[in-house]
């Protein structure tokens, strides 16, 4: 069920009505959310409901088992059960064919013909997200950072919470689970803010991402016939597409959660205004980057030890991040490229003021920061060529043409004038509202009500009139 579909347009109000009007207790509300979440997830393919139920059951049981024993061997065994179960499911459904094909290709490179099994495995929607969410619960209990819950319904609802189930944010139990165990209040201010965030997310998905996709798909499908200038446009628009698509989903997810009285973590914080790659990864897909930081990077030693150890840890994290995104070498190379771009900032340990904005600095310093933003954004655009390409060969060919003489040719395709204006207004709005949680968090103190409502109605009109061809969210495939 897509957030931008008519199915969701009737599903959400119905669940909200039952949640606030019919379900009067915490237990009843959690049970309703659990049932609604399973209906939501089963809308794609009900066969995979067993997987999420199995993953939830394993980690619920592991949590209770960890509470009962302080024996180190038993605790490690229990954690191993959680890791093996969750990562085993993820590996089988997402990476089985990838590893088999890579094994065969490696032998073929040395002249040996090896035949292996190939399964037509269907990738369950959102498996990468909910397995990481349940894993973090077991790991945090093992580390004794949180205590396990005995509330079966609350835990299952936490794992399957439909707003963020299939594409995040990847929530931690320490943040979201306690919200399922306490009474939620129907706050008008929170609900209104949630509706605004949903509206902005739908705008980014339907108007920006889906319209960019129409041009991007054409350029990448016919890249051999396009000049370098057109391929630059394709890479640029894909970067904007994936941002509008994924951050749009996150906004709708966070906004929808607010309607039920929940607060999810922020997943994007104006990443295209980052001044360097280290800052970019503090602003892009925050729930995933912090997950890898806490559960991979720090356990490996983090920044402690030698520079060689630091480099190793960063490279491992980025390669795993790339592989998490998809079972193709293009994603692994994408992750490796980001590691190479990230390392100089960390190794040189340049000092920066994390919260500073251009308005808070002198003119000369601002120019330097603008150049940093432009360079960082260019690097992001180039690396996303690997993300979008079907193979390494296609990606390399695409990049070669981008840096050929034809990069100075006239564009063979261009976004419509209206889309160009929409893109300009989108990023201008995000720049002006960069200190806010989302762009439509308009301040009533200095913005007249008439202006604010004109903005809302204008966006609704654009969504209804300017939506591109309906497409699934890109991150559903991960």
C-alpha cells in the first residue's frame, strides 16, 4: 500500500477513527495498530507476514532470555540466535543469488566453469529495515542499555508500526518502544504539525521525485545516445529524485506517526546543504548511518587506535552500508566511493561548528562554505551514478561520457519550465526552513494565517495537478 495511493487515503482515516474513538485503552490501541500494520504490510504480499512475525517472536524471546541470565556464555548464545535468525533471513532473501553469482564469476575469471543453484527468491518489502530494528532491540538488551518488555502486543506493534515499517526511519527500541507502553494523548498541535509534514512529504514524492523520474528513466535507458551534458542532467535529477522520494517517505512516515501520538526520529536534515561528506552523512538517512555507527563502527573500535584501524573501520562501515542498499556490486562501489570521500575529513580532523549556518558567518567564510556545499553536492551526484546504474559497466560508461567533450554540448533533454520552478522553490524553502524539523513548519508569529493557508492550498493543488506517473518508493526495494 503506497502512501500516495487511494488505498492509503481511506485506510489512514479509518485506522485513526478506530484508534482515537473506539480503542480507549493502551492495550486496545496497540492491538489495533498491530492489526492495521499487518494489513498494511500484507497488502503487498500476505505470504511475507510470517517473516516479520517470526523475526518479532525470536527477538521477543531473546530479550526475555537475556533478562533471566547473567551467564556470559548463555547471553552470547542468545544474542547469536538473534543475529543468526535476523541476518540469516536477510541474507537468504536478499543476498543468496548475489553471493552465488559472485562465486561463479570469480571462478570464471580464472577460467573455471562452476555451476551453482539459483533461486527465484522474491525480496520481501522492508526486510532490511525491520530486521535492523529488531536486532537493535536484542543488542541493546545484551549491552544492558534497556530492559526487555513483557508486553507481547506492544513489542509486535513496535516492530511492525506501519508508518515506518517498510522504509524507515529505523527506530531504536529505547525511543519508540516506551511510547507503545505509555498513554498517548490526542494533541491538536502535534496532529496539525503531522499533517503539514505529510503534505510536504507527498509534495516531494509526487511532484518532485515522480516527475524527475520520467526524465531520469529516459536518459539512463538511452545513455549511449546522449551527450555528456545530458548525462550530467540525468545524474543531477536522479540525485534530486532519490532525495525527494526517500525524504518524502520519511516525512509522511513521521507525520503519520504524529497523528497517532508518536514521535519518530528525524531521518533527513537538509543533506544537500552539507559542507563536506562527513556532514552529509550526519544529515542523510540518519537512522541508518547512526545504526551502523552504534552497532558496527564503535564495536570495531571506532576512532580509537591507529589511523590504519580508523581507516579499516570506516571502509567496512561504508561497504556494508552499500551492500545493505542492494545485492549488486554497484551498491558496494557506491559505498566504497563514499568511504574514500569521507576519509580525508576524518583523517585531517578539520574543526567545524556543527550548527553554524552561512548567515552566522562573515562574507569571506560564507563563500568558502558555499564552495564546500557545491563540491560536496557534486561528489554526491557522481556517486549516485553507481546507485542508479544496472551494472558497473554501465556506470563506468556513463561517467566516461559525463567527462567527455560532449559535456559541453547543448542539452538534448531538459526538465519542463514548471518542474524547474518547482525544484527551485523546493530547495529555496528547505534552505529558508533549514533550522526547522520540516519545511512546512511555518511560524505563525511572523507569517500571517492567509499566507500559510495559501502555501498549503498551493501545494495541494500542485500535488493534484502536477503529479508524475505513480511509482513505488525507491527504498521499497531495500
